[in-house]
C-alpha cells in the first residue's frame, strides 16, 4: 500500500485524469482509484472532497447535481478547459520527474 504522503502531490492529477475520461462523482472516483491501482492506493474521503473543493475553486472542475440516489442527489464533477490545460502541464512535469528520479533510483545504481 502506498502512503498518502507519497501520493499527496499527485491526487489532483489523478482526479483530473479520471474526469478527463468522463464526468463522475466521489464514490465512483474513489472506487476507480482503488481498482486501477490494484488496491495499492486508496484515497480517503476527506482527501477526495478537499481536492474537489480546491479544484473547483481553481476553476479546474465544476460540479452539478445528478439524479437522485437513495433519496439524495449525487454531485457530479466535470473537468473544465482550464483543468485540461493543467492536466497537460502535470503530465509533462511527471515525465520530467520520472527522468530525474530514475537517474538516482534505477537498478544498477546501488
């Protein structure tokens, strides 16, 4: 299991990449993260919703009320054009970060 400290800087990118595939809501995003990582990473609900609030405040996502589920309306999130631009930047940053870290952690350096 990956620690939340290691993943903290990537939570926004993970959420935005999932929303780039289509609108979604909190529980579905949380479940997708667990499934795609083979349960190696689980984002806590408080982390997820504080990320939604931050991303919405920054203009990277917007939210809307979906259909009623078990007596309660579900909040859906959608990525905005600004969010897509930010995600592109984070993907470029990730590529560079991997190159830098691999200089130190690749096999044969020990």
